[in-house]
């Protein structure tokens, strides 16, 4: 009787090749999906009315304590962080009304809801610094006479310095000017959070940070920059520093990797697209809803980036009402090259 050959344990080279081909295809598909996965940035405009309990301006105008709207905003962000793939939250300043401890405590309670869930940064507005009484009534005051602020007591550098997204600050002792980094869809992003009317030395620092990160797509976050006529702000407040026109000329226009500027301060909405010195398009957006009912009633803005479409969808949403704001200034799209630009960078 002829002895049969034992079955070979050696892998069939064709089967192995097929498996490797399949794995390579799956890895390629997975990589492409990651590169085209949409992600969202949330913008919190001036929240000063929600924190205004000491002077009660908001309570007198609209009635009642408005802090719930600030809480509605950050609670909604937490609840939708996964659904919208929220990568970062950016506060445009005027966090408080008069830089008072009671107001900062409200802000801390609201923003702390995001801790450990969604990274965030804040910039200083005029209402967050230089408070001064100007009369006997509770409502007689002015702001931004100097740069003294309680911001760093309630949002200290130590709170943020250990976060992976934290890049650094202009001064090691405070967070008045800071920068942040994150990655989404195979792209690197840089956020520069600059003080109200950033001084020349701050703009020079911001330039050095931007130059040190040429591969990062850069967003500038500052309080006063654009008005409702889509013009750069030029004057206002005696404190030394630069408003929109100066920020553009001395900083933004000079860097090819800056693609967006976000601001508040002026009541309303506006959009401006300009070209920098290198021909790069810069999308500049104003968002400030404090002039609406109940000091803004929780209106916020969020932008969903679609890398596969080279498109940014801009929405204006009210978490308290569960509704969207309509109109060409509230709901629109921006063309912004992402996937193709990333592929070009990889190929070079």
C-alpha cells in the first residue's frame, strides 16, 4: 500500500499574497477614512452677560440670573463631543462682565464641564481686564484701563500646562497669551489665543511661534478684530496695543500658514476673506450674540471640517432652544483645501 504524503504545513504563496493584498487594502481604506473623517471646532462668543451678577445689568434688562445659558453651552458641547467629533473649543473673550471673583467663579464652573472631555482655550476681552468705577451707581464703570485681570487666578497656567494640547505662553507666569496644538484627519493645527489689543511684543512672540510651526495650519483667536461691516477694527480704548488692522498688517498677513481668525466684541456676525502676503486665503469670522434676547441666550457657533470635500460648514446654534440661526451670516460654507494640500505636503 502506497504511503500518502503528509499534508504540507507550508503556506500557499498565492493565499499569503491574497491575504497581504487584502490587509494592505484595508489599511489604505482605514487611513483614507481617518484622513477624511469630519471634525468640529466650537466657538464660544462673549459670555459676559451670563456671568453678570454683581452689576445686574443683564438681570435688569432681561430679568433673572442668566448663568444657566453658559452652562447650557458647555453641557451641550460635552453631550455632542463624540457625535460631532469636537476637537477643540475656543472662547473669544469677554468671559466676564467686570473681572469680579463672583463672575469668574461662574465661568470656571461652566468651562470646567469640559475638563477631561474636550480641550479648550480662552482669550481675554476688554471686560476681563482693567475695571474702573466711573460713578456712584452700580452700572457706572469702564473697562480695559490697564491689563490687570483675575483671569490667571481662576484659569491658572498650572491648570493647562500638563495638557498634551498646550504649547506654551508668552509669559510663563500667566495665560494672557498662549498657543495650542492638536491633530485631526492627518493634519496639524495651531491655535494662538491673544489678549485684547495685543501689544507689539505679543505679536512678535506670536510670529515666532507661527514660524516655528510651518507645518501647522494656524488659527488666530483674539477678542476685537472685525466689525459687522466686515472691516478690520481700527480704534477704541486707550490701552496700548493693536486692533484688527494692526493685527492683520503686523502679524496675520505675513504668515502663509494662517488660515483663520476668530473674534467677538462687536455685537453681530460678519465674515471677511482676505489674501495674505503669500497669496494664502484667510477666513475671518466675527461672532457675538450678547445683543440678542437674554444676553445671547446660549447662541454659539460651530464649524465642521470635511477634509474629503475641502469644505468647512459653519453653523450658529442655540443649545437652550435646540434651534439653528438661519441667514447668510449665520449658516454658510467655506472652501478650504485640506486633503489635497496634505497629500501635496506628503509628496514633496
